């Protein structure tokens, strides 16, 4: 799907400009264009990025393929950026990332993403916003508004993820061994999600620093302070993510320590049972042999006395185990 938002030099707005008029609109240097491409086809990549805007083939190739980390390339006439947003998956601690490719020029902004993004849709639907802000202030400020909304959503997601990590830490002490498999799966999912957060956030923080401090021709000096504000937010979030990684690692260590402790408890019980039955097994082995003459058992009280000895040994061992705090 391709959406085109066009702002004429006179201030009039045209949302959903016909695609056939896009090429003519790009030649109007006093107008401002926002082209949003949602899950485009290869034909649409070629038609919009190559035929209409004549972007560099390497930039088009990067836009058509997934890039694992955020990046920025300066092609003089325009900037090519790759940013990532993070979303919750199917599980409470499962986070997935989604890429957005951006072409920023002096009078145009092209955004490309495979899934719907609330930060983009909110600005697209708010036509009144673009009367005095958004497109009215230029593509660089419009891009700032999109990224700023992504950062705000990022912060809310981090708060929610931290809450889920704390809940997971509490569950570790409450669950029984029967549900350890699901708990371990949640812990490993949380660890991979924390690593994904760090892999996305740290390069994107550096990207914002470059937008705020490098003198790119497509970003006015008055807009750089806004990108610096986003960079400050992302620096704080990077600290939070580092803390979350430490929290996840400590959660894994606690889980393994508790699992080892439960295993030790099981081994201790088995050791106690074995310790009790070893002397009993010895006695039954001796007196269970097929001897021709055993006066101990031919005596009237032989068998009852043997049982008394068995019970006395078991009780004595249990008392010693209790005294040594094995029980």
C-alpha cells in the first residue's frame, strides 16, 4: 500500500494524492511530500524509489532487504536511515523488532515499513496537525515527530517489560517443579528479548546523536536540537536496558541456584533412605542365607528380636539425621 500526503506551497493539503501525480509533485520544490509505503511489492519499490525519486541503487537494495541494526547513510541530496521499533510478541516477555526505512530529502519524506505503525498512522490521520506543524515545518520536523512518538512508545514498553521481569522473578520462588519447563522457557525468552532491546537501542541512540550533531544538508540547524532531545531520551533508555539485562542475568542465576538447591534436597532425601536401608539390607542378607544351624533364629524370641533391632537401627539413624538437621 502506498499513501501520499502532499502540502502545496500555498498551505493546502492533499491526503492520498493519486500515485500518477507523484512524479509531478516531486518537481515542485516549494511543496512538501510524505510518501508512506506499507509492505510494498518489488514493483512498487522500483516504481517509487527508482523511477520517481531516482534513489541510489544501494539505498534501494537496503530498503528492500532487512537490516539487522539501525544505520544512516548520507547521499548528499538525501539521507537514508534504518530505524527499528519494538513490539510485544505472543508471550508477556517476548519482544520482536520491526524495521522502518526512511528517505529524508529537503522537501520530501519517504517511510517504508512492513507492518502498521501507530506513530505513523497517528500523524497520517491528523490532518489538522499538518496545517501549522508536521509537513508545514518541513520533512525534517515531520521525521522528528515520528521518531519522538516511537521513543515515547519505547519508554512505555520498557516500563511494561521491567514489570514483567519483576513478576517473573517473583514466580521463580512460587512455582513448583512441575511447571519448571514453562518457567525456564519464559526466562530464556526474557533474556533473548533483553539482548534484542540492546541490539536495537544502542545503534539507534548513536544514530540520533549523528542527526543532532552532524551538519546534514537535509536537516536544518533549528531542527537539530529536537533530535538532541530524542538522543537524551535514548541515553536514559540505554541505561534502563543495561539494568534490565543485569536483572535478567540475575534471574537466570537465581533460577539455576534454586534448581540446584531442589536437586540437593532430593539427593539428601535419597541419601537418607539409602543410609537407613544399608544396615537393614546387610542384616537381612546375613540372616537370609540358607544356613543349616542358626541358634539366633531357632530361639523362641529370635525373629521378634531381629525386627526390634531393625526398628532400633532405623529410629537411631532418623534421630541422628534430625540432630544434624538433615531432616
